[in-house]
């Protein structure tokens, strides 16, 4: 993992009790950029245009996600557990095994 001051376009931000990396000045989670790229199948250029950020920020966010995947997954699991405890998913069909 790069040191926090080695990121040009990302910054750590407290978000709902978790420390997550976001695009500086835009507040977009790095994991959201990853979702746009690999789930929504957008190109980095499309993401940059759609989110009004520099394409270099998109590449940096994708690199961060690749290098820190386990950390991101733990945070997502923690966030899901918090939402479950608050009853957020009650009455909704579950897609968990």
C-alpha cells in the first residue's frame, strides 16, 4: 500500500464510521470507481466524464482497489453488518447464500 501522502488524487475520509479512500474534492469512494469499471463495464474515460473527475484519478482509484482489496472487502462487510443490525434489509429478499 502506498503511504497516504503518495496519493495525488485520493484522500482518506471518515464515512459512516469507516476510513475509506475517496477521490479528493469529489467524495467518490475508490470502490465506487472500481464498481463503475468492472461491474458497470465503463471505460476509465467514461467514468472520468460521468463523474467529472480526471482520468488519472480513475486510474489511481483502480490501482488502490487492486492493492487493498482485502481492506475494502472488510469495510464493505462491516458496513453491511451495521445496516443489518439497523434493520435496513428487513422485508427485502436476501441475495446472500
